[in-house]
C-alpha cells in the first residue's frame, strides 16, 4: 500500500464486474461477462496489461483500472499506449490515477517501449490536465472515425 491507501496490481477475471461498472462511468457500458471475455482476448499477454487500483478499505474495493498495450507502428519507434483509464467518481484526484499511470509506464519500460501515448476525448478537460500534470504533452488533435463490420 502507498500513502493514499491504494495498491496497484494486475487485474484478475474476478475483477470483471467492478471493471464493467467503472467502464460505464466513463461512458463505455459493458457487462461483467463482456469484460471477462475481453480480458481473455488481450493476447499476447506480453503486449497488454490491465492494472487495477485497489483501496485498502475492503468496503471500497477497486477504485480504478488502466489498460496499456505495446504499439509497433511503421511511423514511429516502439511505444506503449494507454487504451483506457478510469478512476471512480468520488475517488478522483486522490492519487490512484497517477499510481496506475506509474505502473503502466514501468511496465512499458520493461517491454522495451521508448515512449507512452494516450488519447483523450476533447470534452474531458479534467483528464487533459491530469495527463499534463503527469508529464504528458498535447501534441495533436484529430478526428476519430469508425465503421461497423
């Protein structure tokens, strides 16, 4: 445990229900079954990690999660990307997010990554400040497109 009473550890399948609840808070609703399936599908394990922030108060439980992956891209050196990060409403600004980010950065270094990147919706101004306070710089604004298959 650290000074804020949060321990960072790798996610387990038994965390799926709470991860799903937290995902809904971020605007990405999912069931525990969907999250459990997605956790199993993150392969190879050497390219993905999901960390959770667990409160020392057992009645609180998990207060956040972060998914990080290695990105091998033609246009840049190997890097890691934060694919998702959420800390529960009411638990934000207490240090859990920074601890999750530190764990992801250390994981990325161990996997040979030369940098970290993160994408954040333009409306999430509080998150933008969080990333900047943790040493990230805003370098590009872009539009995202998708197409169902």
